């Protein structure tokens, strides 16, 4: 059973280690107000979106750097550092600059283009990956940042990187992945051979999300692309602040596409607006409770406190009193359910239209 253990804090950022996990990696969740605000505010796009991700990455790296008893901290301080960018979404993570700000040592930077393409059999393949620019060092800490859904893209990236290290007769020491990612990604990585590394560290920002695959929502959601909040191991801070804006539990995706959200704001915003328009057009036949149950755990707040708490065993060791979060969640759920689905959609569309008209 996964258990969260708080191992370090730094200003508004908390680092948790996921203990007793079934994977062969060191896995952490980093939580900061900046990232929570980003995940709960889909109307944040473009340069502001990039800056929020970059700031969150810096906060996560800073707290990891100060966690003295972890091997990854030693590698950040003493190993040569290679940063890899997966074009385009990985550019949002701004890893090389954030590492420089942290340790005042300039990393080497490599780039690879990569586009995940869905196949008819439900699997994925990589296309548009011909551009590669390599700058690597021997015995280095390899750092990759990306939004990871199925794990197909990042596995392709790691495979190409290892080939390049071998080609240059070099070898990386440790792998650090910083991600807004999913359980599916973890499962994909668990099948990979990491023997060339001494170890692997994965930092999830706020949560280990689940990936949508339910065909009953296929006319609204994108299979194996949209991140859901249902049955996710997540930080208490993420849960608490999400409850202050409960419509975020109705969003199509917890993060949306990082490439379009950064570099194609008009296209991104059109897609966001179209999603809520589609919900509005179906609001007379959609049941809000059923809709919430498919994509979130929000309905757990209908349970009594003990049964609610039993759904979050990974929080039990973190706080002796989770009752305030429980009461807030119950109140916010009741407020959300008191509204008609169409009313919620109209309110959301009004907010989005004001921004859309300015683009």
C-alpha cells in the first residue's frame, strides 16, 4: 500500500516520498501553491503558463537539493548534469535554467522532437522524431521534464538517450524525471530496463494522475490523453486548494496539452471553450453526480468521516486531524450539487468568453 511521508518543506513547497510503492524507483510528490494554482486554473496559458511550470520546477528542485539523506541530492551537487528537452511540451519545464539557478553550474542540453501517434489497435507509436541534437557527458545525472500520459514519449526519449551515450562510449549515472504524470506512465517505465543507471528518481507534481480510458465519455474526453483526478495519490495541499474551486473537478483534463497551452493559445482556448460548450449542449441529459463519479473522488465527501478517511490511507500518517478538509469538501460538494449542470456550464463559458474575445 502506498504511503506518503513528508520529508522536507521549503517556503510554500512540501516534498513527500511515496513509501512501500511497488516500483523500482524513488518516487516523490512535490506540492506548491504555484503548481496547484496552475492545475486548478485552465484559463492560464501562454507565457504565464510557462512561468508557473518553471517556478514549480525550481521549487521542487530546491527542496530536493536540500534533502541531504537522498542520493539524488548528492548527484545534483556533485555529478555533471545533462538536461534533455522533448519538443515542444518539455520546453515548459525550463530545466537547464532552473538547475543553473539552483547550483550555479551550467548543464549540457540536448533536444529531441517527438510526437505520439495513436494506432488503430489502441497502442501508440512515435513519429516526427527525426530532429536530435545531443550534448552529453560521462557519469552524468540525466534530467528530463515532461507532461507524461502513457509514458510512450518518455520511454522513446530514454531509449534514444541511452543509444547516444553508448555511441559516444559514455554512461549516465542517475536518471531524474520531473513530471505531471500518470500511473500508466509509471507502469510503462516499470517494464523498462534501467540497468545502465545506478538509480532512478521520479518527482510527480501534486499527484500521480489516472488516465482516462472510459468509453462512456469518449464523446467528451480523449482516451489515453486526458488526466483524471479519480483514485489518484495526491498531496493534501492539492486536495484542499482544489476544493476552493470545485468546478476544476469537471474539467476535461487536469492539465490539458502543454504544447498547445504554451505555444498555440488561440487553438488551446478554442478547445477549452468547445469542451464547456459541448457540456452545456448535453447538460439536460448529463447527471452531474454520475459525471463527477467517473472523473473524480469528490463524491466521497457524501460518506461519513471514518469511511471518507478510509479512502485515503496514504494521508493517515501525515496529519492527525483531516476533519477540516472533510467538512470543507462536504460543503463544497453540496454547493456544487445545488446548481443545475447547465448553470455551471454557463458560468464557466461566460468566464472563458471574456478571455477568448481578447485573444
